[in-house]
């Protein structure tokens, strides 16, 4: 799957812009007969952009960080999403924070 955090949107009715702080997970379904390799290099079914998928909003533990766009993010081996930098309106910064699920709470690093 793929996790997305934050972003930028323009309200079509009011023409106002806003930053987003929600997290979305795209869960892809493997299609029978699809060809590809898994993480270990073994051949088998592969999920592709054209496959059926489902977007689901997920809620990390702890307080939600401020919404940003133009940031970088990476998922670590524990499943925590690290987010660095980004802009909120005209203000840009270099903050680093994590979004976590399970027993640990997300927060500034």
C-alpha cells in the first residue's frame, strides 16, 4: 500500500486555499495472473496502479501535526511515517515529526 499525509487544496466554493493534515492509505489488491516481483525478488502477482484499490483514511496516535504541503516523508521499518519540512500557507519550515500507529504516539522528533 501507500500512505499519504497532508497536502494542499482549494475550496471550489470559496476559492480559499488550505493545507491538509489527514492521512490516507491506499490498499492495492493483487490481481490474479499479474506478473511482477515481490520485495524478495520472487516472481508472482504484483499490485500496479491500474489494479483495484481502496483509499481509507487512517488516524495516527497522538495529536495531529499542522497540515503541510511540499514536504518529504518516509516509512520506517516499524511502520512510523516520518515527515520533514513543508509549508503551511506562506510559512515554510524544517520541522521533523512522526506519525505512528499501535502503542506509540506520534510527535516531534
